């Protein structure tokens, strides 16, 4: 891979790096995306999570355990600051230092947003809704199976799932 500077230079030119371990963003990329989203408008942490999910068509939804430490780090670095938020939630806006950081890494930011746009187009408009429905089904099955069931009840559950799968294929 070469020196760290070489890798960074390739990234600055907008070359796409391979993703490791199923991560959507490489180490350090989320900070640029957060700065860019805050440059558009001030937001709460949850709004950033939702915006990332929306822009990637559900292909990426960062956990609060990733977003909030990133916000804290950017605030410590004076790239963002808190503003008066509603409902007691912390709202953040970009600072001039943050805008300068974005400008220095403009090609990186453009490449990251292009990847997000590509993921959004590839996932189609219904992916987040289908994913939510699948999670609901999975949780319902897990909860139902934890209570135990008779052979007849199990047959009925399996039949419902098979019937639903067949109806989806026919639609």
C-alpha cells in the first residue's frame, strides 16, 4: 500500500479505495461527510444518522456510537460548534475552521458523496422500508420461538412465511 502519505494522496485525488470488513467508509472518512452535511445546514446527531441512511438508500446507517464520538472529536478540534437546539438535543453547525478543512479535502468529499449517491441509486427507493419490515419479521419470529410452540403452531408459522414468500414472488 506504500506510505501513509501515498495512500492519503491517492484518496485526495478521488481514487476509490477498497473497503475492508464491510465498512461503508474508511477510517477518517465520516468526519468529512459530517462536516459537509453540517455545511449544508445545522443538524442534531440523529438527523445526521437519518440523512446518511437516506442518501445511501439504506445501504449505510451509522450507529450513534460512531456519529456522536465523531461530533465530539470535531467539536474538540473546533471544526464544529453547538448551537441552540430544540428539545434539549445538541445541534451542531460548521465553523470557519471546518469549512477550511472541507475545502482542503474537497476531492475526498466529492468522492465520498459520489459513493453515497451510487449506493443510493443501487439500493432502489424501497430498500429501507423492506429492511425495516424484514427486521420486524425477524424480531417477531425470535420472540415467538422463545415462548416455545407446538408442532402445529410451528407448521402454521412456516406456512405463513412460505405463503408470504410466494405472494412476493407473484407480485
